[in-house]
C-alpha cells in the first residue's frame, strides 16, 4: 500500500512539473516574426524607400515622417496604414518611419515593447513581445536602424535645429490645410502626429509630400501586380457566384452575404470598402447617400428592376474594385439593354484609348466625344470616370501625370437617369502596359446577353 501511494504521489508530482513546464513554455515571450511576415521580400521595400528618396530630393525636401496605426483592431483583423505598409511591410503599432534624404538614412521609431501583448495580471495570455528591443526585427525587416519611439522628439529637434525640412502625406494635392479642431472631426494617425509636431516645435514648417508619394505608388511592381490580379480574380469569382442568387424576393444584404462569403473562401481576409449592392430605387443613388441611413441598404428586389454591384476585396494588402449591372428578372428590358450598351460603348472607347504617354484629361476628352448629347446630363461627371487602385480603392495619384506601364486604375462610367428611374454601372480594372493596356477584369462578362447567361449558368 505504501509503495502504491508513493508511486501515485510521484506520478502526481511529475504531472505537476510537466504542466508547469508547459505553462512556462506557453508564457514565453513572443517575437514579431513568430506572428507576422513581410508580404514581399525585404528588398522590395528597400527599393521603394530608395525611390521616394529620389522623388523627395527633386522637391528639395529632407525628412519624410510616416506614422503607423495605434494597432488595436476592435475585434477586426489589424490593418496597417497604407504608406507605412508600403515602405516597411510591417504591422507595427504606434510607430513612425523617418526617411532622411540628405543623410541617406532610414530610421524606424517603435515602442520598446508591444502594448497589445502586455497584461501584468494575465501573463500566460499576454506573454509580452519586444519591438524596438528585438534585434531580429531589424535583421528581417531590412531596416537596420530601429530606435525607441521615446527618442523621436530628440531626433526631430536635432535635425530641425540643423535647418532640415520635414514633410508628411497631406492626403491631397496642395498645401497642408489647418488641422480641423471641431467637435466631430476624427483624427487619424497623421493628424495626431502633425498636432504633436506643431505643438512641440511651434515654428516647424511641414510640407506636403502627397505628390512625391503618389508618383512612387502609382506605378506597381510585378509583385504588386500579382497581388492585384489575384484580388481581381477573387472578386470576379464572387460576383459570378452571387449572380446566380439574384431573383425577385431576395434582399440586397443576402446577396452581400453570399458575395463576401465567397471572398473569404477564395482567400481574401477583408474588404477594402463596404460592399455596394443596390437595386431598384436604391440603384439611383450614390453609396454615401444610401449609407447615411442605418437600414437603407436592405431592400427586397422585384422583377423589372436592375441590381448594381460595386464591390471589391483585399488580397495581400492590395485591393480590387469591380462593378456590374444585372436584371432582377434574369432578362433586361429593351430600354435597360439599350442604356447598358450605350454605357459599355463609352467605357470601351475610354479603354481602347489607354496607352503610355496620355493623361486622364485625354481620356476625359474621349468620353466627352462619345457620350450622346441627350444622355450627357445623366452621366457621372469626373476626370475620366475612374480612379487609381493599389493598397486602397483610392490610391494616391497625380491627375495630371502621363500614364506609365504598371499603373492600375478603374474605368467606370456611371449612368443615373432619375427621369426613367434607370441606373447602370460597369466598372473594370485596367493595367497600363508598354504597348497599351491589359483588361484585368476580362474574364467577367459585360454585355447584356453575357450577364443574363451568367445568372443561369452552372
């Protein structure tokens, strides 16, 4: 009996020690690259940093400051700010990248430790994670100079006293506008950084680096294009799948559910913007108007109506944005078909004119020439009925720049006719090539007959 109790006691002790060992292992510090990876090789990001240095040098600007997000995702997958993501590939919270052109230097200022991984009362759940203190971060990111965020003010003060100029992305062309201080304005990380700089260094003059940043980000690398083509393919598959569910009695939000479920099945982690699926009277109004009401975008579709898709997904941080118009009954009326064909002819005229060396203004002239005079008042106005794509559905762009191979943008001539209560929409993604263009959305039907067939095909 004593021997049996002894063995039992020893077994319990061993199990306790084993569990303590497992507990100890599970509570070990987590390092950044145990949880994350660069979306592209570090050399890709080094090349981007070199390119922006060249652009800023032409503008006689010295130090570009790029902030990151605060890092807390409120239950959603964390998504880094575009510029910080573009130049680092890192999902670091509360950090600032400084690109110093005169000194040919890149400095990443980051928290010593990641605040999201710290909780003294729950050390097993929150084991801690070093950031600036992690030597592996510098080695694997390709940014050799990583310092504590606490040293940033001293860095800025030193270079400010040396007479260096500082710049940030102002978000639009032109001089930086005063920071909005009204009750309802929500500051982003760039506004918060700017407020701190102007309060800490009252005489500092910040310049707008929007156009230099746009000039670099507008032209995509082969790796970026691969990601964008994949995002387009996922969206195309999602639209094809969802089209088979269009019928009278189905509500718009149900179609959103099918579409976004297909996106996730195909490997997309998130949306770049809320899916826009709008039918009947809803189709006559832009997204902002519909989205201003809590439950506005969930009407039940009826036969005889049209339903518009303006949707996209994200893949490896890069986005898609594609649009099509479907008949709820499965068949377009003669008038719906006529208008859709007219809109397609306008889109095709714009697309066929795309080639290196021309500008958006040139494309706008093409559109103006082909829009029938009696339909002009129903067409969406704009530079050329489209926008650049990349890390966002409104990537930074210079509207006056000549087109270059590697640029990707949409062509989307909207038609809103409140007199006839008909709206149609086709949105395609175009890649500028050396010889002309590539239609990235060519595998998604566009004509009335092909769209009708897509709704019933297996």
